[in-house]
């Protein structure tokens, strides 16, 4: 009997048992139903003082990704090519910590690691407009950044008393070049950015920003949480020179992205104090990708419950034949026993993938639309990323089905196989993402167990230049998407290989 005939025989078995078909339908309906239930039950409202206001939509950058664009900008117009040079003498700041005494503000001196100040060319003063900047940071030296997601490290460690840093930013059509120097004479290139479609008239100038101070706090069970607290930075800049065809030599001041209080006044405003040729620029906020909004994979909340259903169906697909004494008849139909088990794996994996794919493909776009209607926004992702998340969810279910089938063939009894599959797939995922265990333990669980496969559903990457709590509880896995999925596939292949070896033994 050819492998094709074995496949058809196993497919016939699967589709003629109503319980198994119902289970696969339940997989699809669970993903859709729980995803939409989550979306319809989620609502958002924002307040401006005592007044409820619509929550603002996230700002979108040049590539369509959600971004944070909040900083203080002192600039002048530049028409055509040109350059700006300046010396950053120092950076100081303040950070608000939890109040030690209730009602008494606890503000301490300090500069957060990714506070930044330096030079910028920006398409306009609109939030989300294209830009390129060279800067000094609080603890990460000189950097060249552009269009929110791109970051290149320079060679300097930053500024310190008696050790200022010179910066230069040059425009040549669409190409922006950032340089650094210890003395304004010996220059080293930090990086080059190409801003396609940059108009002739842009803004060029000085800026400062300081993202929230993110501190990790432990809970009694050993897990952690993070809190972002207000911070600001003040940079002293002098030796400022602008070269090029400017449309006007006057400096303008823009507190880009500042929030307004209910009375219309700026909330935590930035500012500029100018003393002759010295600029003291104070800024808050950040210029970076937005990592605080929800992600599209959170609409797949039903996938974990669906996984339990998949495990039961896949295990029964093989153990039912042992329980009813039909396995020998099945094996007699084809002399190559291992091929029969592989055919079972292909059939249950393909059927599960189809059910999961339909469920995820319906749920993600529909649930995102419902969330938007409830004023809850998800971070935009590329079409390829959305396809990976949807197909990845189906892939995790399919490969998990193969793993569960292999465990069923190894144990030959339903209950132990189901329990084993849940222990290696579901339990590590729950423990790793529930803020119960210390972060490092959670990371190792999601590196070394089959639950690593859930990484394929992560839609937003970690960014080195964005302060955030990058832990599994926040949706960030320790392995890259395809790397985590490869771990799950490896476990499934190993278990199936062991099951085939046992089936080829005399006790089959």
C-alpha cells in the first residue's frame, strides 16, 4: 500500500468519527468565540482631569507603525542642503519616584539611560513626521537615530563634566549624516540615514527628550511588574552653527506632542532658556516606536483553550485504536508500521492547521475592528507580520497536535498522554506568562520547553533604544519568532521519532 493510500485511510478514520470532527470544529469556534468575546468586552476611556474624553489614537510614523513623538524642539527652517553643528556640554535631569510621604512629591535628581539631546532634521513639526538625529544619551553614548525604529551606536560614551561632545548633522538631498567629535576638529561618522521623499523645506535644530523612568518591581510570588514614572532632562548646548539656505534665521520653539490639561495649559511642558549663545533645552517624552498599545496577538486568547481540545483529539486519534484492539489491523494493512504513524501525524496536523487557520484568520481582523470601535487600539503591523501571527497560531496548534499524537503512541493510553502533553505545552506557557515566577525562570521555561513555539505569535519586536519591560508577561518571548517555533517542531519530531521506533518494536 502506497503512502498516499495510507493517508487516505487515516483521513477517512478522522472524518468519520463525529467526536473528532466536532473537536476540530470546536477548535475553530473557540478561537473565534473567545477572541470576539474578549474584544466586545473590552472598553477604554480616558480622562482629562475630572472629564472623560475619547482616548487619542496612536501617532503613526513614516512607515505606518505606531510611534511616540514627544520632545522639545528648537529649530529653524532649512531650504535645501545644509548642516548644523553644536556642542553638548552637559545633561542633568529629574525623576519622580513613588511618594515616600503621602501627598509629598518625591522628585530626585537623575538622568534616565535613554534620555537624549542633540541635533535633528525633521520633515515638519507634525507628530510622526520623518526625521534623523544625532544625539548624546544618558547612559548609551552618542547615537544616530531616524524614523523612530532605526538606531546606530557611536563611539563616545556621552558627556561628563569637563568632557563635552560636539555633534554635527548634515543634509545632502535625502541623505542625512551624523558625526561626533571630542573637540570640534576631529570628526567621526556615527551613521547615515536616507529619508526617501524628504521635501526641500524641512526643520533643523536642537532637541531634548526624556522617556519615563521604568523600574522593575517584584511581587510576593517572585514575579515582576514595571512602572513608568515622569522624568525630564535639561541639556546645555552652545557653539551652535547652522549652514545652508535657510528660509529665515529665527529660532522657533515647539513642544511637540505635549499633552494639555483641562484648562488648556501644557502638562509637563518642555522649555528653552537662552543665555547668549548657550541653549538650556528641557524636554520630556520620547522619540521611538510605541510599545505600550495592545498587540494583534492578544485577540487570540482562545488559542490556549483550543490547544487543550487539540491535545485531546490528537491523543484519541491514536489511543482509540489501542483501546479497541484495532491497532494490529491497522498495521497489517501496511508492512511499514512507522509510515502509518507518520500518516496519522500528517492528517491530524493538517486538519488542525486548517481549523486553526480559519479561526485565527477570522478572529484577528474582526476582533481588531471591534476593539477600535471600543476605543482600544492595537499596534499596526505589516501584512507579512499579520500573516505570520495568524498562520503561526495555526502552526502552533498543528505541531502541538503532532506532539500530542506522538505522546499518545508512546503511552498508548489516553489519560497519561493528555496529561503529559498539557504539562509540556500548556503549563510552561501559563507559568511563563503569568508574572508568577521570576523573569529569568520564565524566560528559561519559554526557551527550553515546547511552549517556546508561542513566540511565533509575537508581532512587536524588542527595541534596544526603547525603555520597556521586555518579559514574557508583557508578550515578549526570549527566542525570535521562528526560533521559538523551531523548538516546538524539534520536540514534535523527536517525540514522533521515538514513537515510530517503539511502534517498529515487537510489542506493537
